[in-house]
């Protein structure tokens, strides 16, 4: 049990270590799905916006948030689902975008496709399929290094 209430900044830092279950190289904070952290009386309220309303990872995300905070001694916890405004890739952090690219996933680009290969940095890329390993990704290939890669779709 926590004897003193942790600061909101502490909670944000704890949540910054909770990986996204579908793309574990980035945290839920980097992904932008954690929309708020606040104390309401003695209850910690964490506001979560799923990447889309039917996201299959939503239940796992909530369980991971709860497990991480309970491990830090938070007993009174409420997870608030917020679907409006809807999540957008604009909410991803710059650090998260860089982590995606380092991992080999092209980060979202407003122009509708990746600007370069995350493996060799070539701009010679082509779409293989609008559908990727998860609903939020598409499959692309570099025509220089010939490596396929996921592109995180712009939403």
C-alpha cells in the first residue's frame, strides 16, 4: 500500500514504461492512448483512448495499466475509457515515432505512405498490401534493400 500519494508526474513516468501489446517497442504513453492521469479524492483516474473502438488489444492494455500501477502500490484505481475525440496518430510522441523506425516499422506520415525504408533509409519503397500484421499497419517493401516492412498507418 502506498503511504503517500504519488504525484501525477510519477504516475506518468510509470505508465511510460508500459509497452503497447501489439507494438511493444513503444509505450502506451508514446502511442498517445493515455490521455489523462488525475487524482479524484483518493482514487487515481487514468483516461485511456483506444486506437479504434474495436481494437482487440484494449482489454490487454487496461490489464497492463492496472498491473503496472498496482505493482507501484496504487489500490484505488479507475480506468476511464474516452472515445471522443477519437485517437489519432498525431498523438504519438516524437520519441515513439523514432522508436518505431529504429525497430523497423515506418512511422505514420501525413502524405499517406512511408517516406523511406526503416532499414536502409532508401526512398525507393512500394506498397505490398494495405493490410499488415495488425489492423493499424500496412505492408511495404524497399526496392533497394528488398526488405519488407510494416508501415504504421496514419489515422
